[in-house]
C-alpha cells in the first residue's frame, strides 16, 4: 500500500506523535484495515517508496544475455556476470588472505550475478583487496537500466537486433529512468 505523509503532530509534553497519511492506492484495503484496527495497538512499518525494477526489465536483461551468448559462444550466465562486472555496483573489501576463498564462496551463494574477484594486494601484509559485485536482484530501476543499456550496446556491437528505440524508451520509462 502506498501513502503520502500529510501531517505530523508532535507533543513533547505528552510524549506523543500523531501521523496522518493519505493513501494513494488500494483505498478499499486501507479502509478495511482502518475499520478492523481502529484504536487497536499496532506494529507499524513505514519506509520511503522506491520504484522497483520491472519483471519486464529482468526478462529483457536475460534475453539480451542469451542473444549475446549465442554469438559469442558463451553461456548467458557468463555474459550476465561479465556485464555485472563492467557496469554493476560493487564494494571493495580488504580481507586476510586465508579468508578470501571462503568469503567469495559465501558471496557467490547469493545468486548468479553475485561475483567477486581479487583486485590487488593490500598495503597490509597478508591481506588482499577483494571486489564484491552485487547481483541485479538488488538493483533499483536506475541501476538495472544502466545494466540493460550496457547489454544493448554490446548487442549492437555484435550486430544483434534489439527492441526498437521507442519500445526501449517505454521500458525505460517503466523502469523509472
């Protein structure tokens, strides 16, 4: 359910805070919840809305990987992982050498795109600098759009036809770009 925080009343003397939200969708569900829980003690979770990547974006990403794989004689997973490494989000972490293999195995257990690589020796003796790439399952719309843009450019470089620009523009609009 989505809502906009419209009003906040804070009473420091009474140690109370009243929040008023305006529901922007799912009105019937909101009304039913309000009727059922009116004046009841409730657990409440509120977080900032972020547009999620669409299932279409994920499907198109994999379709592009598959087409590239055919031309480059690779697997779609290899293409995907390479794209993640070229334009994806990552975090560099300094690890003691003995822990590198264990941490990489654990990280890669998160999914296909969760890859890692040793990028350098650390300035600290006995340590390595390891780059951990996040899989697209945690990407927001902007990050997913960048990954797909990269795959589209790779396809064009290989002479692979992609969706027409107007269709891609519509998809990008949906992805929140």
